[in-house]
């Protein structure tokens, strides 16, 4: 079998086209093989650019001079079902195969990333069942994200002005406060927890004496929130720079036709 032509796939992405089904399968299988070698807490070195939620607004990332780190695993195939990805796959490919290839990759995505051993990147937040990074490393991640437990909490929890833990209005994960964050940072010799998961109108927000930052990378969320977005550039663990950006002007963008789904209500 001929080797993968990744440059060709990149060019297809630049043109906003989709891969032939056989190429998509080969690419997903290739990515799964790579993910098998990665840890639940994948080590990453600076310089690195951290990107939060984009909700389909990313056109194409082309930063060959450094890493781009998406804030790791945050959706299960069941949530993607709510967000109409299966319908899109069916429309474009005429069957559900593309959906299956993609969900196999989603299930194998890493849980967290660790920048220079001092900045933890996780999608949601902390868990009362997780005290150390080694506990995250023992999670069985090759599965749909469960509805409760440590794995769920890492994906769904949010920081809040509470002392320790509080029930989350999301129905999954927890609200966690400054005391919990400071203890986790101290125990694991961290400088910062970097997460996404929540809309921030200013693009990013530091909390808890700058021990935690939320990065949001989808400008004008849902085409009506009017928020700024950001990415966070780390030259090293002590040198960080948020880069802010707004949505493309209405006159220059095209809103793809879609049916509003419960996830966005």
C-alpha cells in the first residue's frame, strides 16, 4: 500500500474540501496508531500555542515554527451525535463509515497535556477523585467519556468562587475553588492549570492568584455572543502572551446552513 500523502491531505483541507472515504479511513487509522503511543498526560515542550474551544470556527492551523496544542479530549461520540456530525458525515459520504472512523479517533484522544512539566492543560478542570498527575495517567481513556467519575470531571468541571467543591449546574463534573486549585498545583509542582470549556467574553481569564487560566478561542460564539477570542502563546513556562482576535466581519464570512441543536440552546 502506498504511504500516506499528508501534504495532499493538507492541501485538500486548505481548499475546504473533504477527503475521499478511503483516504479518511487511512488517515484516522494512522492517527489512532500515533495516539496509542501517547500518555494520558502527554508531555509537550515550549514554545507552544494553546488553543481553547473553537466550535468549528477554525479554518486551518499552519504554525510550523512551534506546536499548537488543542485543549485535549473534551467530547464523546454521544455529544457529537447531538451536534449533528453524523448527519454531516451521512450527507458528504452517503453512509455512516466516516462517523465511525472519527469516533474511533475521538475515543483515543489524550486526557491532558503537560507543558515543560509545569503547566497542566486539561479541557474542564479538577476532580475530587484526582490528587496527582499519576492518577490521571492510570485512567482508561479508550472509551466514551463516562457520565460521572474522575474522567468525566476532568472534562466537565469548572472553576468558581467556592471554597472547595460544589455541585455543577451542568449535571456533570464539579465546581471547584481556589483552595482545591492551590493544593493541586502545590502537590504536583505546577505553575499553572490551563483549561477551556467556558465562554470568556474577554477571550481569556486568570483566576486563583493566576494559578488557573481559561482560554476561549471561538469569537462571537454562536454568531451572537459578541465575545473576543484568544490563544495563549508560551515561549517558556514563565513567558506567556495571550493573542486576542475578533470574528471575521459579517460581510466576509459565510454561516454554514445547519439546524439548531439542543447543545447550543
